[in-house]
C-alpha cells in the first residue's frame, strides 16, 4: 500500500536489434523510456557529435518502399486516419448495436503473437482495400442511379412521341420540330400557336410549366417559333423515348440489385470491422514504437536506452529480454537516488479494496516519490463523508446492486471497472448511514439511531467531531512526513504543535461544559498555551534570530483557518439532511395523489423524482467529499506533484492484447 519502488534501467544493444527490443518492451508494457537527449550526462556526447538519434525506418503497406524519420511517422499517422475513416464508413452499414449489448460484448481480445502476425496484417490490408472498393462502387452506383432517374423523368414526358426528332430533318416540302413552350396562366403562347393556320400542332404532354409539342409546317412558309418562346428538344438517343425509358429502367433495376447486394455484404461485415479495429491499434502501436526512437541514442553500431521500471518487475523484464535476445543485449539497473526524486514516475499499489480510491488521489495530484501514498488514509474518510452526505438505505442498496451487476454482466475496460468498483464500495457506506439515520427512499424506518428530524444537533456535533479527527489525523501525517525528511522544526511547528493545540482546545471546551470533567479544561488550557509558546520558541531557534518570532506569530494567526476548516465539515450534516428532506417531500407529493393515480402515474413520478434526488445526492457527495479531502485533509500534510508512470504500451483503443506473460501485475 504505497508508491511502487522504481529502478533506473539501462540497455545497450546492436542497431540491428532495435525493433526487436522495442517490440519486446512494448509487449511487456513495463518500461517508461527516458528522453536521453535531455539527460545531463548525455548532453556533452550530443554536442560533440559522438552520438545521434537512431534513424526511424518504416516500410509502406506494399513492403517495397522504405520511409525514414518524419516521413515514416507521417505515413503511420495517415494510415491510421485511413483506417479510422474506413471504420466510420463501415459502421454506417452495420446493424446498430445497443449500448448494453456493446458493454456485454466488450472489446475483442487476442494474443501478442496474433497481434504482430504478418498474415493478419496482410488480411487486414486486403479487407481495407476491398472495403474501399465496395464503398466507392456504392457511391458510383448511387450517382449513376440518380442521373439515370433524372433522365427517365425527362423520357417519361416524351414517351408518347412516336418519331425520333433526328428523323424529321429529311423532308423536302415539310419542316418539323419537336420542343417545348412555356405553360402560362392564360396559355397565350399555346393558343397563339394553335391559331396559326400554317402550323400543325400535336401535343405530346402538358405540365404546369410547359407544353411538349410536335410541329409541322410547309417549308415555303416563313415561321418564327421564337415568338412562342419555343425551345427545341435536344435528343441524342437512337431509340424512341418509350423504348429508351424501358431500357433505362431495366438498367436502374440492375444497378439497384447490385447496390442491395453490396449493402448486404457490408451489413455482414462484422468480421471486417474487427480486422480493421485490430489493424488500427496495430498501426498506433507501431507509431508509438517508432516515435520512442527519438528518445534513444545511437553511435551508428550500438543503441543505448534508459528508462524506468518497477523494482518488483525487473526480474521478469530481464527474463523476457534474455529470452528474446540472449547475450545480444546488455542490461544494467540502478537504485533511485534523492537526486532522481523529481524525475521518477509514480505508480500506486494498494490493496484491491482500496485501489479504486486512487481515483481521488489522482484527481488532486499524484504523490512525489519521496512522499507517502495518501490513498490508504483518505479512503476511510471519503467513504464516511460520502455515506453521511447521501445517507439512504434504499439509495445505497440500489447503487450497490447496479454497480455489482455492471461489474458482473459487462465486459468493462480497466477504467470503467475501477469506477464501478469505486461506487460499489461507497454504496455500502450509503446504506449503513441510511440505517443510522433511519431513511429508505425518503421514508422513515421503524428504528433509527439518529433521526434527521429530531437529532439535528447531535448530527451536527458528530459532523464536527469527524472534522476534528480529520484535521488531527492530517496534522499527524504531516508531522510524520516532515520527520521522514528530517525537518524536525517544521514537523513540530506545522504539525505536532497544532495537533496538540487543537486537542487542548477540545479538552478545554469539554471540561467547561461537563462538570464531571472540569479538570480537562485546565489540562487543555495549558496544553494549548504551552504549544503556542513552543511554536514561537522553535521558530526563533530555526531562524537563529528574533526574526523567527514574526514567522511564529504569523503561524499562530493561522488558527482562524483551522476554525474555518472545522466549520466546513458541517456540510456532512447539511447535505445528509437536505437529501433526506427532499426525498421525504417527493414522497409527500406522490402521496397526495388519488389511489388510482398514485399506483399508476404516481409510480413513474416516484421513480423519476427519486432518480433526480439520487443523482443530485451522489453528485454532492462526490464533489463535497473530494473538497473536504483536498482542502481540509490534504492541506495539512500532502503536497503532491508527481508524474504518472507512462510505460511504452500497446494501443488498446479498440482491442485488448493479452501479452504472452502478464508481467504488469506481478
């Protein structure tokens, strides 16, 4: 239950084995690679040109063209984007999967060997190419169908035309034209044309916008069709409109059948989706391996790598590297020194029951390497605070059942499983405090240790007592931390002295209010005064001058902040009472409904209102519980500022890759 102990790792190997080493490290997911160009002991070598960054080499999908450095990285990013686009395109055609079904199904899993298999990569590449062709063909078919449908709409108007327009040009004594004139409100152009005795008019079709006409007149007559706004038909087909329409409709039917066949293939492409998801994660993993080469050092023949590894995993890592490379790699490890404390990455290890509460620590800040992990200390406090602020047996049992079912029924990722476990732990506290307060979905239980209606003062005192214990606990932890750092003066003036002063003030108040314990008031008074004087004295001794008196007085002025910290814990009472009161008010609202409405519509209203109250109560408990931990508790001893351990890992955006050995948990 502490910060995982780290080791500095150094590896030296031949240039030819670079990709194998990085693949092995990525498989183990145990090593965070350091940026060696930024390390002081490598600066001179870089400046003198004795070492350089190793070259990044990546072959394209065909395996015939090699790309180097930034071009290689850009290629991988573009390939990843192409795969993401293909996944987005394919998802449009696949049957939708419900949220619950997706959670039950989880992500595909495969071994590291399957993940790296070249045959799988070739299959995925073929699947990507086939998918692109199908999508392109679908788009092409849709364009052709739309264009042909537009052509058919034009042909449908002329389907009664019994002669081809181009056949009307061979007459010697007659002139014939096929075309359209506008259809107006009074149809004056049409009537004028019909009134012209020199022109024979045959109406082919009539719409709201135009007339389709076949016109004949003697060639010797001068006819001006422009007077009627006549527009000749441009017709290039070699078949009559009706026949051409039938041919086009047959073609559209064939295209629609082909389109439907392609759509059906795409709807049955779940396996292709998985292949592309695996390939996407593989390309992302490749990118990580290639990018990390920028953090290494090369002499041309040898490669040097430095990193961080958990001490508990070092033997397993050495075993894996030796298995893959044997004597071809040199491995050296060193203990962490105080000079490394600011750079060492942090990984927390706690008991499985407490591990979910690392979420709270991470929300604030990871500890520095020389600090203690506060998770084991904050967990019982946060559990208590959250339980007091929600405090309902029904809400607690419901939260427990829902989170337990989620853990059992759903194939959650690590982060989701940790969050569900976190609230599952808190649900027990909510139920227990609900029993203490005698509240279940806003209804009063027959027995309650503390009633939210009659024992408000008792609950207030209990909240302040929890606050007092939290402050004392935080100050003692601060004292312990400073003693570990051998800063004994600060350990006393900022920790132990204030713990004793607050304890003395508590004794003083108890002694004044309880006649049987009057002696505590005297003890408390002298305990507080003596430690106040102790703060002044130690401050002077620490500064080795009377200037320390000023800092000591300023330190004592901070007693007001302790009082405000103590008052902050009254929210434990306020939020607990408000949640119970709101739940009770909701029950009263439903209770005033007539019996028929109460057990029909009232049931839905009851569920809705209590769902709102559960959400608000849990949100308040989550936020205000964290606030009490961060400000009132952490403020007394915890600094934080550590950096999370970030090993070279496999991408797991879509799939879970199971290493051949599960090293990270050993």
